[in-house]
């Protein structure tokens, strides 16, 4: 994936109808899921998971 001229990456997610059950289960499990992994940890894992190079300088500021 190539960076845009501003130095950012477009990020989208798409799921087919056959994957709808997985999306619903994932969403329903968020409260329990975030007991062991914070949103920040999960968010920062996505570029690695999908092999996307990124520069943390272009991420939003975290509010703790």
C-alpha cells in the first residue's frame, strides 16, 4: 500500500455477507476483549497484521 501525498495511508475494511457472523461476534465481544487488550494496543497492531508501513507521527493524539 502506498502513502498518500500527505504521508498517510487510506484504511478501509470490507466484509462479505458470509463474514457477517464473525463481524457481529467480534463487535459483541468488545467489552470482554478490551479487558485484556486496550484500544490503543489493538489499533497499533493493525498495521503489522495487514503489513502496512506507517509513521506514528501521523497518528492522532491519544487521550489517556
